[in-house]
């Protein structure tokens, strides 16, 4: 049976690589007010290993919606696309922000599939982003 145990040293290394923010929605641990989770990009159930190359930081919300998914339908074409992999894919190539900074817009099949599958624009987070925007804390500038 594969182990999902992540040592504190490995967790810290992955968190630093992710700049202490979710690889999907870019929410920081600081804004979340709680630690992020370590996410298996390829789930253990699909043969993914608990090694640095298969781990990334995710907020509890994105990780919960992702679950064991690795692909989902692109809502524009209906064709199954791989979900965004924050370790190897470039966020700005796959996503952008709405003019008011509250919505994540998928630019590619991967981006669009990820937005829908991980519910990146669910009503609760959009309200929260609106508050962050009003405080000039959002969207991330890098």
C-alpha cells in the first residue's frame, strides 16, 4: 500500500516552492488563515507517489473539489482535458482574472476544465475575493 505520509521537511519544501499559496486558486495561507494541504497531483488511488515531484500546495477547498480527479470535460468543447498541474503548467497561460478580479477565467481547455471541476468561482469564494479586492489584497500581482 502506498504511503501518503509527508514529512515536515518535505511539506516545508513544497510549501516554499508554491510560495505558500494554493496552486489552483492562488489563495495564500495568510489570506486563508489556515495551513494549506499537501496535494497529490496524481492521486495515490491512481498510482501517484508521495514524492516531491507529485506534491503541491492546495487550499482545503480546491483540494476537496479536486479529490482524485486528473481530468475533466472542457465546458466549451465537451472534450476531456487534463486538469491544471501547478508543478509543471504555467498559471497565466491557462487562467486569467475577470476585470473586477473576483473570477478566475479559463483560457485553455485545461484551464476551463479546472475552473469548473474545482469550482474555482463558487459563490462563497467570489464574495470573499470581492472583499479582498476592496482591501487591495487581491488579485495576486505575480
